[in-house]
C-alpha cells in the first residue's frame, strides 16, 4: 500500500523537496492550502484521510514564524512526530534557450522575491508576485516567454524542464526553514535515547504575573525553553494562548517538575509532540 505525505504548495516547492529528502519512498501529495494539508491527514466527518503524514513549515530564519500554522495546529487533532530543517536555496530559471541578458521580469512568491533582492536589482528585473515559488516556475514553463524567469527551488527546474541561469541567488546563506511532521497518532520518542524536543500549548490564568510564575518552573529546574510564542484565541484580548518548546522529555525529572508547576498557573496544557531533535540544532548552536 502506498504511503503518502501531504505538503502545501505545487510540485517542486521547498516543502516537496524536504518530503523527498526524508521520505523518499513515500508519495508526496501536493495540496493547495494548509487547510487542505490538515484535512488530507485528519479527514473529517464521513471523509477518509488521503495521506498518512503532513510536512508543514513552522519557522524560517529570516521571515520568522509561519503564522497560519500556529492557529491551525492546536485544534487540528494532529501530533508532531518529527522535525526537519531545510537550507532554502533559490535558483533563477527560465525556458531553454533563454539568456540572462534577455530576462525582463522575474516571478516568484513575495517572500522569495524579498529574499533575492540583490540579483533582481543587479539585472534590473521587474519582480512579479506569484502565489507559489514552484507555481511561478510552472507558469514560466507554460508561457514559454524567454524574457520571463522564475526564482524557485532547484527541484522546480527539474520538474518543469527549465534551464538554470543563476544558482543560489538568495541574499542570505543562512536562510533555513524548520518543518514539522504531523501524524494522526501520538508517537512519542523514547526517553534516554538522544536529544528530544517537547512541544506544547498552554493558556495562562488571568492573574497578575501568571505568565512569569508559569515559566518560573522551567528556569528553576534547569530546562532550556527554545520557543515561546503567543497569539490571541477567539478574538479575545484577554485570552492568550502560548506555544512553547523545551529541550527534554516529559519523563525527565526537570521537565516533569516544570510541567507540574506550569499546571498551577494555566487553564490548559496540551502536549503537541515529543520527538527527536534534528541534528541541525547541534550544528546551529555551534
């Protein structure tokens, strides 16, 4: 039986690339939106799931958090079972026979255009916003206009038969996206078998210094918190939800005590995932 992993974007997108790298024997299922990705794995009333896992971008080293995900994830019913980091590479590509000197417009997602300003300015190109980096490559291939180019991931050139005019055209070489893998099943990494990340959400009680007190247990128990982000829930300014991540396993004594203390100052604590830390974390921290 074919196993499928869903991602948002068109074939050739960065999400497709990371699926191919880490799940090479799986069928990668392209979805138009993040909602479609979640639905593909979770299904719905009377709807059978069409994918076993989802590959979702959650943070980028330049653009920051992927905001939509932080709203979908808590209520999705899905669980984080793995993380992967992808060094984002963009190439300038055009139809076969096109030359860099003849390019007049460059097409890509607004974030990709913003991350590749130097080459756009160097060649006096007119940027044109597309809905998706890989979709831009597909459109350039379909139109066949030698004055048009796309800034897209390398995989897109291979899929759509484009020629690469310039490689690695991103302005910053540290452009990296963190992806998480989502599953219907809660698959918890074992304790004592290498570095682990625990992701969870919580809502603090509406009390003075509640957040300060809630986080105090992580400091006193020597637990490293690597992420803490807040966002409003249900449009209420007084109802704030937090997404947090810590190094360690809930069965580790320090993490267990910190989570116990957290419960005293919150109305809800929900573990989203306990999964192996990607080796990129060790190299990134030097």
